[in-house]
C-alpha cells in the first residue's frame, strides 16, 4: 500500500444511505484551500460551527446548505488540519460534495487512514486506535465501556508501566555491567528476580482478562449441536423469539450455519444454528462430526440438543470440553410419553410448541455467562483484540524462560539481552514498531472514514 | 566528496604522536602510504597522559579489535605489561574485559621504537598550525616554523592540546598536558574554514610519592594467574610480570573534606543525577552522586616499574592542591602522603564530530581527518581505534576511492564512530558495553574472527596475521563439528549431544574433553570460543536476526545534501537535527535524538 503522508484526504464518516445528516471529514495541509474552494470563505474561526453554502466549483450553484467546523492542527483528531462537513444525508448530497472535493485534488481516504495519521502524529497509541475501532463496532453496553476504558488509555498505561519497570531494571543491570565493583553498589540477584517476577505476574493477570475481553469484543459464541431432526432450528428460533431478537437468518461465518445476535445480560451472544452440518440422518457421518467439533472448538458455551437422551448422545461423540460449559436440552418433551428423570437437574426439557422450558433455558444461559464473567468491575481493564493477546502470550512465554534461565545461573549479560527483547515485545503492543507494514496492516482492517 | 587527484603513494601528515597519531601513522604505512608524524616533543611519543593501563571495560574489546585490524596498541601493551587482569569476571563472557597495567615509560619507549622501525614513517619535530585547501581538498600542512608540507591528507590527532587550559582549584594555566606546552593556531585555522569547535573538560588524578605511603595498611590485589595477550603477535605462552597493585578506601572524613570544598572544584558540574549518565569522571561527582556510600575504592598503581610515582586511580579531581592533600591524608594508609603532581582538569578545544563521515574524513574538506580526543572522546583505546580508521582511509580514499568503515553490526569500533558522528557530545565520550546493541556478539575473543579477514582484503592486515586467523577459523570449525556430532556415552552426558550438554550452566568444554579426547589437541583459546558460542547460541541467533532486520533500514541511503525542508510531515525538531547532521543512511537517521519513529516512516516513504 503506497502511502502518501503529504496528501489531503477525505471520506464519508457516517454510513452511506438514507439518513438525515451525513458527516464528511477532510484531513491534511490543504484544508484552508479546500474551505475557500468549496465555500469562498477564508479564515474560518477554529472549532466554531459555521453555516455555509457549499458551492459547485464550476457553476457556483449551491450544492448544499451545511454546517462546517474547522479544527486547525495540531489540536485535531489526526493532528493535521481537519474540516468536518455536516451536510444533508442521503445518497446524493454527500456524493456530490465528495466529488467536488476530489476534483480539487483531495484524495479518497483509505480504510483506517484518519486513525493511521492520528497514530503517526502521536495523538493516539496503537491500543487506543484499536479501541476506537472497537467502540464503533460495539454492540452492547459492556463492550462499549471496555473500549472506552482503553481509549482513555487505561490499557496503554498498564503496559507502559510494565515497560518502565523493565527499562529501569535493565538500566540498573547495564550500569553494573559498565562499571567496576568499586565504583557503584551492585543490586543483588534476588532483588532483580523479584522485579522481573512482578512484571511476569502483571502480564499473567492481563492475559487472564482476554477471556472476557474476547467475549466482549467478539461476542459469546453458543452453537446448538445435536443429531439431525432433533429440533435445533426450532429451538434456535424459539430462543430468538423469546428474546425478541431481530431474526434475519444471516448466514454464519462457517458454512452451513446460521448466526443471530442477542443481548443477554449486556453480553453480546452469538447463537449458532448448526442444522446444516448433517446432510443425511447419519449423525456420525464424518463430515458433519468434523464440522461440529470445529464449531465446538470456537465456542464459549454449548447447547447440546437431543429429543431422547442428550447426555448419552454427547458421550458417544467423546468431545473434550469442560462440562460446565454445556447445557443439555431434551427437546420435543410434549411429544414424548416417557417420564424423564433428570439427574442433578442437568438436563432441561423444552417444547417449542408449547413454550415449556424456554424461560428456564434462558435463565440457565444467563447464569452461566454471568458466573463465568463475574469479574467485570469498575477498575477492570481488558485485552480486547487477538493481536494484543498474541503479543502478551509471547511476552509471557519469554519472561518465564528468562526467569528460569536467570534462576538457574545465567549471567547478567544474557539477562540484559533478554530484558531488552521483552521491552521490544511490549513496544509492539503499544505500537512502537518500526515495521511499517505491520502498522499499515492493522489500520487497513478499520473502516473507511475512520 | 571525492578527492580529485588520485595518488599511488600518498603522503599523509599526522598532527600529534599520541595514541591516535601512532595508530594512524602505522596504518598509513601498512596501507602503502608515507606518514609524516609531527610531534611537538619527540620524547612524548606514545605517552600515556593519565591511567597507567590499557584496556578495561569495553576498552579491552576495542584493543582486541584494533589488534584484529593490524594495529599496534595491543602488541606494545603486552610488552609493557606489569599486571594482567580480566575485569567483570562475574558478569558474563561478553563483558569479560582484559586490562593490562603498563609501565608507562617502557610503553612510550617501545611505541617510539616500534614506529621508528616502520617503513615509510618519518618523525618530525614541530607543530602544525595551519593548512591549505585547494578545490576543497587539503593540499599542504603548515608548521609553526614556517615549513610547508605537501600532503595528500592531514590527520589531526592533537589530543587535548588545542588551546589547552589546566585547572587546579582556582589556578589556571595554559598547557596541553601537565608540563607540556599547549598548541595554538590549529583551532583558529579550523574555525576559519567553517568548522564548529567546542570546549570539553576532562580530569586526571594526583600522583603521589611511593615512599610516603604506608603500604602495610593497603590491600593487595595481584593480577590473574593465567594472563592472555592482547595481540596475536605476542608469543605464547604469555608470561608477563605480575606486579601487585594496592587498594585503599576513602572514608567519611575524606568525603566531608571534599564536600565542604566542593565549590572550589573546577570540574564539578553541580548536577546531581540518579541512575543517569554513566560517565563518572571525578571523585567530587562520586561522593555527591553516591552519597550513601561510606567508601570508594582507590587503586594505587605504579606508573612504571620501580617508579616513585604512584597513580591514584579513582581519585580524578580538580580540587585545589591543599584540599587534595588533606582529603588523601584522611585515609590511614595515606596519612603522610606527599603529592608529586596534583590532580587537575584540562579544558581543550574539540571538533564537533558530526562534521565527520564514518571514515573520519571531514564532510566539507577532502583529505582532512580527525581522530582521538580532538573528536571529544576520552581514553587511549578510543583514540587509537579512531587513529586506525582515519589512517587506513587517508590512504585508501586517495589511492582508489575506497572507504573503509566498520558498522555497528561489526564491532565496537563501529559503535564508537557511529555514536560520535550521530550523537551530540555533552561530555567526553567513553565507550561502554551497553552502547553496543549486539554486545553478546562482540566479544574480545572473537574480534579477530569478525574483523581480520575484512582488514586483510582491504590491505591493512599482514599475510601472517591473516594466515593465523584462517587457521584459527579452521580449528574452530573442527571443534564445532566434533561437539555437534558426538553424543556422550557416560552417565554425565545423559546421552545428550555434546553441544546440548555444554549449554548447561557449570559445564565446561574441558568436562567434555575428558570423554571426547579428540578435543584435547586443540588450543585453549579456540576451545574457549567454541564453548562460549555454544553457550550463547540462542542469544547469538537472536542478535543475528535483529542485525538482518536492521539491514534494510541501514542500507537505505540518504542522498547527499537532502533538503529536509522539502519533505512534508517531518517534525520541526527532526528537520533541524537531520539538516545539521546529514545522516547517510536511514539507520543513522533513526539514531539521532529528536527524530521519532514516525519521522523515519515519512523519510522511508519519501526515499522509496
């Protein structure tokens, strides 16, 4: 991706389509000229909403009556001059204003480019950039709150604190390596070990938050799995109906699934109907099993469905999953004449026809989710993206190796090298990366206009 | 900036015969040029101004690298050795630093003899005060007595002599070194052609009279039992003298005396810093910075064999003479001590080294080189390393436009020179192991493996030396092959491969050689290198990966005289610094203070 930092860029910041108002954002050094070009006005008062006529450059016809705001550099989102145009929405007006901009020489912004510039100009670090993106994509209150936390820099400051501790420790060691015994007092090995252990503990703590963070940002994934024709799809629809979720049968991210989102206790839950996995009535057909197992691998919880004996069927599959995460449901209980004895109340019986069992099922789901994610409180900071998690996992493995080597007698020169490497890994987390491609890659996953 | 006329047998004038000047002259001679070594005092050739020692933390690494490139410092140090010691033994092999206490008189004598015996080196008594430039290239060097020397290159290695001013307490007087005249004229000549100069101060400890010390109250420190020579030219087994040196400690009383008189110290900066700048020049700085320490160690080192003059290592100072005496006398062993010479600070002109290229040639004027303390460094080893590089280049750039540079990825010499030409000098620059990103790869024992063949291809290393390193490389390969292919059969080895076993802490290659007896025929130094490489193998691989990653950014050249004002989106500080320093590569640009990663991004896009 060739990247020109000299250009002035523009994009629609609101979604395309019918809406009352649309916002177009322009960023770059030519914003003054752009304002004059579009409106004839000069020296706009900074940060002041101004009602103007946007004029067609060729004909001087009025294209729109808009409210514009000028943010001069460096006190703007990107750190460059920014012009925000709040124009009338719809499919026509924003388009024609953008055309005028492009004809002036402003370039269409690429996905994530405004945030990229904000990052490059040091206005936000990488964690904040990811969180802004996360906030835009938030579906629930909890998700939004967690992202806002990180936008305010809470995660960033935790990581920077770790970096600082490591830098201080390694500076101490470097000092000792550069001077003779008589010139300075040496720190003893145990003190150093303790400092590093502290960092290690904090990294482990942060890693443990990803369980929740992932669910917050990617939703709690709950597939319905079971033999063919056991009423999975009916149950799927029934749950959604009960929760008044908007059903639009969106094809799932995996082939032959349907996914639907619902908000359960302020958690975003992604319910997955796997009815399509089995083409024949052969439950143990290999392809179907394969898909089921793969879906289970991605799941946070599992609803195992059967119209006779869900436990038995489940055991036949021999799936290794913590049974705490499974809710067993026996469907079509209105049809069956068996008296079903529930052991430990572990199996729920439902009938989609008469609605029996549904409230209890929803309650069970809620309870399970709540008890797993019970540690969200005011002060919690969460890792929210896979990138953050992967890097901290790397740091975790690394620091454990370092602690082991150092405890078993490795020398100070090696320890210094290890600590420098650890700082580099943490640098990557907050975005102090010298590899341009990695950064550009991250931002290209944002949406245009951000 | 290419010199216009090529010369097959260039004449290089070298202004100053200290450590930088000597290496430069020797290098010029090896490269097939003719050296005119000009010195104000022929009896001061190779004089060690201060510390009677060569080597030490990181400096020992430099000496090995100088030797690896054919230089003379290591050879002379070995011959003048009074005591050999490896410092930092407890901290890891990469920082084991060889250090030799020298007989200063013998060192100077041997250095002088050595240089006079070389082909194509002529020693001239006199002082260079000016030079002429034609077509932006140096053409003549001019002496105080009016003699004009035709030259193809001029290397300025004037040390601390340019407008030197000595401070002892409130007393100030002009000198290049204690008891020696300063030099005037050259600074003015440099200023007149537009060079930027600055002033620096460096300190030296007092010398005390040997028979006024209560030796019985001192602690004795002898050297190592198995000394190793710096130079490959030194015949083994290396059995130098092992004269003990003596240690005393300062105490509260001493510190109080210094503290109470701190305002009288010419050199004390008044800054109190935490774990900050690593350079700790004076005892005044030490007692302030490390206020809580009850004692500081002082080493009493003889300046030459049987000398009456003892150097008080660790007591660098510019306090008034009387305060120095009082403070020293508060130490039991020194309560009757008499000074032969007080400690003093010397202030001198230096040439801002960001005006130099990595070859140490000045950017504006061809054929004009600067090496040594004139560039703001401190230490004989730092000076010698620069002299070596300047000397080689003064010839090679004239004979066939070839530049000889060592990069930061090749050795400490590279780190030293890159730091000088890229970073700002605020205090005398001293090399530290922590200045090297690739410290674990740059060990004293592998300097020859890293640099000798490169030097040989370039012409500054002899055939003899090259053959030695080739044979060493072959031995090392053989040892590695044995160790990597054999599995131990004894219980000790746990059926591991020998190299796996060797990685464990506490295991040495000698433990293995009792089982793998074919290892017993090899030289100790080769076995040591293999053992260390294996123990550090994970780290060495990691450093190598980083070096490869950095290659891209290091090899992205920045065109000469790039106008940074034309590039949008650079921070104004970056623009200013980049314009000032004019880095030649993106890598160098990234090391300039004030240039941020996003500035580097902008540059990298612009340069594509």
